[in-house]
């Protein structure tokens, strides 16, 4: 249960990080992020199952596809509305985009759930291969999901903390005008943010596909990632990761004796945070000035 | 004289024309049967089977001369995958004045939501659902060709306890009203028939959109349960099967009929093997009507039958029998009364005779999933 909660927390963290990156870069809460995760699952399903590509060939093609989706998403949703006088216009557009993506997926792949085999499969049982850790059987798919999540998180931290490119993206997101005065092409930094953000969500889709099957309801995972973002502190990547892992663990352990109400438990805790500590665990409290 | 002969010829020609026209009009006046099925959305797979089964029956009936000389036509409305969409689809059909009957959704809650509308529309409604609550409503226009959930739950408990020796089961159920009732009916059967009280801690409910069954299975394995009894729908059963395989859980398991669906077989693959199911249909039954239906259906559509195909197939035939009993395709009240007169119809789901609770079946099948196929183990006669 601990590993299940942690692995799911990692998936929520991938989505939550993407949400935070977009909020920080362009100030947009992307309500289509769950559907982008779902799209990632369908694309990797097609490459692995329909085109029967080996994993080493699938990964670079999938990453290119994720980047293309991000660019298309940015130029069709964000770019036309970037100067809109009504600030909620882009947010509403992302809501519309979530519906469009879901319907497109249903048109292309149909509404029937699809089976994506686990990365390490037990041919005898039809389930994932199991690892025995301290006498407990644990699915390798969960272990790999947790490891991929950790790797992706490490890569994002490396980019923003250690690499010059990350500093440029960070600078452009903090002050677009000043960044442009310094010659930083903000269209490229914005595109890079979209690519990183949406790729993270799509990787999450690839990891959960074998566990949850590839289906059009995968987008609902967004709600848990949102809960992680709010518990961790809106706008804080570290907080979003910790908040998401907390949500994953709460979800796993809340099913003890109250499996029926485990979703309710998560959202009750979210409500408590909104009332008692609205800035989240790592957020900064902002007070209105008189 | 010539004038008289001329008038006679004209009269004869006109009479012939009128007679021919009337006959043509009669043949053109098709009998329309409404069908609520998912054509899009997550439940599309189930909906396709419903449509195929009904269309197969319609084609057979039309090839044999139709109903009382009238060709039959299906009017299909898409219930997508939500209760609201299903209610909308049902409303559209019930508001039409040209249908002799409506074949409903395979999901009980979708039928329960429109019970007052059915009674108001006064159109015979053959539900695809198996919920006890449907029968309990006592709606005079609703007919139920499937076995009730309480019957299935009782059979699950009976097989689990008496054959598999499961004394301390973990009961897993989807929290939709009808499947939840099924889960609690299993518990009740254990208590009433075998004197075994099942503790709350052994009852595991989950919502229909639950995806992460890992923690639930981990708890089941740690609970000391000696078997898993499940009452749920297709998609949760697929994910549950995968989670059971992923956890390396080898507990014996018995489930409601949806575990035998193609959604489970295709998504869970080998992980579906080993389920025992209490089902009202299997593609591998050996009764003459079921075998013929399976063979013809496979030849026509290129894949095996499913429970929704069998249910909607029988539903169309029930409409035919009701019309024939009423000797009418227009007197809806007489047709509704005709449903109560159906006796000893050798349906593909089993022999059917109208019962006071508006049900038709008296037996239920026990199947085991072996290599992705639901193989018949036993047939239980319950009334």
C-alpha cells in the first residue's frame, strides 16, 4: 500500500509539476492537463501495441509526439488569447480544450478501454511481474512508475536549478518584459515550458496506462493532482510534489476500512487545508493591502 | 351497354388499385421497436452488443415474415455513458407515438431513473437491467427478461460457500445503487443461509470510476479472507482483475455476470482467468436456441455473443410474442397484456414464462473463465 500510494503520488506529482510550471510561466491554470495525460497514454498505446514498436524506439518517437502536442496546444489555446482583456479567457479555453481532446480521442480510438501491457509482464498470470521486497509481493510496474516519476522530478530540478536554459525560462516567466529587453525570446521560453509541462503529463499517462487501462476517464486524475498542488502550496514545485505524494498516500491508506469514502477523505483534507492553511504547506501567505 | 361495361371496368380497376394500395400501405407500415444502447462513450462496447443482438433478432423475424405480416424496424437512441444521457435517450423514445415497445438500457439505474415516465407513456418497456428495485416498483409496463441481482447474489454465496468452501469472504462491490445492493445481498445470504456474519471490515465498496484497486487488494490479502466475492460492472471488473493479478493474489473468486464481458476479457487478458461467475449468459451454452444464436451471430458479426446481445435478442422476440398474443401491432394496452401471456418461450437466456413479478427466467448459469472464455459449469434452477 505504501508503494502503491507513493507510485500514484509520483504520477500526480508529474501532473502537478506541469500545472505549476504553466502557472508560473504564463499564469494559466490548465484544466486540460488531465486530458493531456490521457492523450499521452493513448499515443504510447498506439506506438507500443498498434505499431508494435519496441520500447527503445517508442520512447524517442513518443517524446517528439508529446512536444508536438504541446506546441499545437500552446498555439491553439494560449497564443490567440494571450492578450485577451478578460483574464479568465485562457482558463475557459483550457476547459474547452479538455472536452475537445476527450472527444477527439473517442473519435480516433473509440470509447472502449484498451489494454496496454505492463513493461514487465508475467505471461502466466497476465498481470505485471512481481518483485519480492521484504516478503511482500510488489508489482514492478509500480516500482518503475515511482522511479520514472523520481527521474522526471530530478530532471526538472536539474533544469531549473543547475542549467542556464532553465534559468532563462525562469527569468522569462518572472518578468517577460525585462527578459525581452535582455534579448530572451519569450515565445521560445513559453514553448519550452509548454513542452516540459505537457511531456510530464504524457509520461504520467504512459506509466498509469498498464495499471488503469487506457481509457477516456484517465483525465479525472487531474483532480488529485490539483489537490496535491493546493495542499503543497499553489505556485511551489517542491510543495506540489510533496502534496501529490501526500495525496497518493492518503488515497492508499484511506481505503483501510473506508474504501467507499477514500475520495471523500482526500477532498475533506483539501477543504481543511483551504480553511486552515489556504497557502498550502510551502506557499506564501499573500495579504490584501488596504 | 357500352357505358355500363365501361363503368364496370373502371370500378374493377379502381378496386384493384385500392386493394393493392392498401396492401402496400400495410406492408410499408413497419412495427417500430425502440432500443436504448450506447453508441458512443465508454460503454460503447456494451451498446454495440445490444444493437447487434436486437438487429439479429429483427433480421430473423423479418426474414420469417415479420410480426403479424409487418416488417420490424429498430429505432436506436444513444445513451452514451451517463445517467443523464440515458434518461434523455429514453425520453426521446417514450415521447414517440409510433413505437410498440422500448428495449431499455442494460444498466438498472438507468431504467430506475425513468420509471415514472414509462408509466406515464404507457409503452411496454423491456429492461436490460437486473436490479431488484426495478421489479419492486411494480410498474405495469416494465418487463424484465434477466435474472434479478438478488438471485445472482444468492447463487454467488451458495457456490462460494457450498462448492468452494469460502467461509470468510471479502465482498467487493461498486457503490452504484444496484451493484451495492448485490454486494449486500451476498452478505445477507451468508448470514441467513449459513449463519455467517460478515464484518464491515470485509466489505469493500468503491465508486464506478475507481481506477486504483491496488490498496483494496492489498487489504483483502492482509484481512485473512479466504475468497473474493464481487458484484460490479464491466470496467471496474477489468481493473480489479488486473489488480488481483498484479498483487499475485491467488484467492478463489466469484463474481456477478459482468466479469464475463468482452470488456473484461480484452482488458484483463489472462488476468480474467479463474473467475467463477454467476451469469445469465455464456457464448458456450449447449441449449439448442443458445447454440443456434451463437453460431449465427458469430457468422454474421465475426465475434462471439455477449450477455447484452442475448438479452436484447430475447427482448425483441418477447415483443413479437406479445404482439402475437394481442393479435395487434397497434393496440399498445393489448400488447402490454400480451407480455403477461408469454409461456414456455425457448429463449436464448433460458426458457421463459411470464411471472407475477414481470420476470421470465427461472434458472441461472454458473460459468468459469478459462482461457478467456466463460465455460458453463452448472445451471441452478431457483423457481
